[in-house]
């Protein structure tokens, strides 16, 4: 499957026609005269300012327990479309070079949801993206959570450990799907045993708790936002996790000091760059954070796993760790939903130094149409 500018135009046309059928519109309606190019102009008009944000307020769509409407003009979706219509009109990506053909439908749906969000009218149709299984998972988790007298939340699923967290935030993609690790073969799980894990964008330590069950030597947990980092320290202390090394830094292409913006109403929402023209009513805080590179940090480590969810900075973080990836050939769980650059340019960059790597698109949160999509990458010899 070739994804390029013409592919996007064709999908816009297809979804517009699908929308008409769903609404039973009259064939003579003026809306039927709309074309993909006309909608493309509307998409372009949606870009305002320098538009370099990777989304503040992601919580609006990330953890709904109901059927979800594709959010109109979602900023992550707009950023994706900008890649095609503004930044790289001559772009072309052959999915067959990286992904198995059986994944084409899932990848197509990944892009369709972004089109539905950015093309006026398409985002208003309710899509049944939450399957009964996901509703049951969330109901099950909520039924298992208990709050103690000190204000900490306890969760025990099946025969797993009891987890204690300082906030009521038990994401199914972490506690049920183990951020993709649960789907790995036994061979891949054995491959990472006894090696160092990098948890980049460690949030408040939830993934550290899960990853500690996969027998790492050490987990190096990087979380740049100080308030969230402090929550992670609490989490590690309450769960008696002693193999985690918490690090209050971010990762990127080179050492630097940058500004990061956080949503005070939700610890899950942060961004490297913030659009000052946003209409968000949430209070936004900013702080200076230290950026380091994977390659500098991991000179004396044997890395077996890299999990990365760094709010749209993934491409640059990989670029700053390419020598480590080439040397240690770790399993990679890379978030690719923030920017089109991450989805399209990270696999070729990895393949350029590790020609034997295989790739798999994974939707670790089917209930959210825009967020929590990752790429699994690993050596083909396994």
C-alpha cells in the first residue's frame, strides 16, 4: 500500500461519500459537489500560527468510557494532515517495506480517523470504536480499584501483583496490554530478560511497575516534568520497586535545555511546544527541562528494550539513540501517533542502521481513535 498525497485525497473522497450515504443526503445537494481538493483547502485554512504543538489537553479523548466521537479538528490529526498538505507534498511511503500486508486495514483506519477529524463534517459522525471487550476491561479495572486511608489507589488484576498508585489513573494500554509487551512471543520476552530497559516518558511510574515483571536488569525511567516525576518517586516507593533508576530529564537528538508545557488539570498531558493561540481553558504551566541523548546515557548499559512516548519528540529521541540501537539491537515500543514524521520516518531511520529489523503496527488502545498507537520493532533473527 502506497501512502502519499494522492492516497490521502482518495481517502478524503471515499470518506466524504461514505458520510453522504450515512446521512442519506440527496444526490442533488450542494454538499455532494464537494471534492477532496475543496476539503483540502479547508484543512489548510485550519492551520494557524506556526502550529508546532503536539497537543495540550489530550485527556479530552484519551480515556472516555463511552463510544467516542472522532474529535473535530483534533490537533494531533491536524498535525498529521499538515505533513501532507504543507510540509511534504511529494512524500511517498510504501507500507510493504516495513509492515505485513495483513496490517493494511489497521493502518488505513489509523489514517482515516485523522481525516475524519480534520475534514469538516466527518468528525461529527459517531464511530463505534469502543468494542464490548474494551468496555468490559475498563469496567473490570474500575471495579478492582480501592482507595486506602492515605489516599493511594490499589489495583490487583487476575494473579498479577497488587499495584499502588498515587492517582486514580489505571490505563488499560498499560495494565491490561502491558504497553504491547503482553503480545510478544516467548522468544522476544526471553531476549530482553536480564538487560536494561529504557522507559522514556515514564509518566508516574505505571509502565515501570508492569515492566518490572519482565525480569530486566535495571529500568531507567526518564520523566522530564517535575510534578509527574515526583509522583513516580511515590509510586516506586509505595510498590517497593528497587530496580528502577528514576531520571528527571527528557531525551532528544542532542543535549539541550528546552521549555516544556504541562496541563495543570491533568498529569497525563504535556507538550514540547505549545500554541499560544490555543483556545484551551486549561491552565498551562511551563518549565525548563534538561534534554540528554540515549547514546550518551547508555554507553555503559546493555539495552534490551526501549519504550518511548515523549509527546511528539520520538523522531529526535531515536536519532539521538541510533548508535545504541545499532549496537544493542533492543526491542522498540515507539509511540507514533503524535506526528506523521514519527510514523513515516522512524522505520526507515532504524532500518538504515539495522537492516534486519521487522516492524509491526500495534493499537494498544482500540477505544481511542487518535491516540496510543505504537510501532513494535525487533531483530528478524528472533
